[in-house]
C-alpha cells in the first residue's frame, strides 16, 4: 500500500495536498495512486467519497474524482478524464464533505442501532446495506440471542434506546491495533476475522462489548452528531429479520416527508394527526355499508333487467338477434345478467358493454358462444373467448362491435 490514509487518523479532514505516484487507465478513465489521500474507498457498507483533484503545477487542471476503490492493494482515484495526468506532480484534494458527512452519520448510526440490538436482544447483524433510499440490517437470532423472535415493538424499543445514546453525546472510540493478539483481548460483540491492521470501533466505553466491533469505515466524533435514528419497517428475510431504518439528516428529511404525507391526507379527510385514524376507521365502515347497499341494488337491477328482457323475448319485441346496451352496469354485472338470461335464449342474445366496447354473447348452449367469438372476433381485430352459454368479445372501436354482431346474425340466419 503506497497511500497514507489520512481519513483513518482524521475523518474530518476535507482537503489535503498529495503527490501523484502513478497514473493508469481504469474502466475507460484515468486513475491515479497518491502518496496520501482524504478520499475513503468503498468498504464496510460505506460508499466511496467524491470530490476534486487539482494539479497545483503547470497546467493547473482540475478533475472530478468519480470513484475511489481499493484495487490490487492500492487505492485508485478514478478521474473524469481519460487523458494522461502528470506523475510526480503535487495536487490539491478536496472532498465532497456533504456526501462524506452523510455517509458518516448513516454509518455511525448503524453502529449504534446494531449495538443496541445486541445489548437488548442479543441479535447478530449478519448483513448491512446502505442504499440510496434506505439502510437495512439483517438480524439473526443465533447463540447470543436472548429472544426467539423480533417484533415491531422490539424494533421501537431499540430505536428509542439508540436515540438515548445520541442524547448522551457519547464519544465514538476508534482504536488501531497492529496485531490480532492485542486486538482480540478487547471486549467486542463479534469475533475478529482480520489478522492485522485492525481498527476497533465502539462508543461510550471500551468496556461495552455490545458497542465494539472491528470496522474500516469513517466515524463521527460523538454519537450526538448522528442526530436521529428512525426505523420504519420490519420484515422476515431468509430466517433473519430485516430492519429498514435511516440515520442523521436523512432520517430527519424522511420524517419531514412522511409528515407532509400525513398532513396532506389529514387535509383531504378533514382530520388532524390525532383523529385521522378514527376518521379513517369511520370512513371504512361507511364504505363497507355503501358497498353492501350497492351490491344489493345491482342484484335488484340485474334481476329486474332479466325479467324485463325475458318478457320482451316472449312478446317478440326484438327485431333480428336481440341486443341490449349498457354503460352504467359493469362487465361483471352483465355476466351475472347473461347467466340469468341463458335458459331463456333461443339463438344468441347480445349484451353490449359500451365503455369497454365489449359484447357478451349469451345462449342456452345450443349455439356455442365461445366458438362464435373465437371464429369471428379476430376479423375485426377483436379478442376474447368463453364457453357454450357465455362468451365475450372485446373490440377497439364501437363500430366493430356492430359489424361483429351483424356478422354473427348472418351466420345464424
Ligand atoms: Zn464503522
């Protein structure tokens, strides 16, 4: 490793001079290796830093640093250029501090939340994801587990205790160890898996085994700078429990956004946050009642329509093949009507649903409706299907419905 990691000693360093040791092509861009850097490469679930690199001599050219990764044991700073960058020149490094601070708030927040989970319930963090929209941890209930399940109330308890650790403004304790022997003597919640150059990160006290873990990321000075930790979802995932949460400024912004949603909903329902749930429940009850009344009314309408049509059929009131058109009843209602009419139909009866340019063919089974649709609907770009007594054909234009019905009538004449 040629590069001194300045962020390791001081994660608050936003700029530094550095010497360019090597320049090499990488993924279509130019990447440089520096003698020192303030840029954290991706690691431990924390994303890489962004920023600028400005050559201080000669051209004084400035480049955006678009990616920083560890590659074959070196830290590569990928630049927004594919041009050669002069080796052995001095440059100024400037960090996108807003992005780094955001990462540090989230990352430190995760340390606190996971530590508290371990302390309260003995849950082991088996996976951490820091995404664009949320962070997740996967908690496994293993040997250290004090519980046999994780509930939302437990997540809320851990969230409250985590925020109490924020209020207490505890110091974040970052200690570097050269050897495994030295580091492994310290109290910590997870066995060490790295052999050398070990950094142990904890908070509050070095005696808190639940708060201490090996980590390569960058951390805040104190728990207070995290500001806020907020969990918002719990789900089971492959035998573990996945908790969605946020920390820092993002947790606050998310809270603001969700309050906006709640207030908008409240305005629409003429309710405040204190009575929105009771108003919603009352509205749901009313809706249930209305749905029931509507279904009874529809049954009544379908039954009356059926009686009216059967009478009209017996009075020979229709010319040619009988047809009725509807726009208020739904296709499902017409299907009910079709089934009820079926025993009374001599040849074929058409029920047209105008909003969806769909025609239902109804028969007593002697004329196969499904077959009629299958063989003729496609002539007018229609599609559909059905059985002997009931079939539907769906068209793209109203005039196709009429020409289709004319064609069926000619077939059955
Ligand atoms: Zn960490």
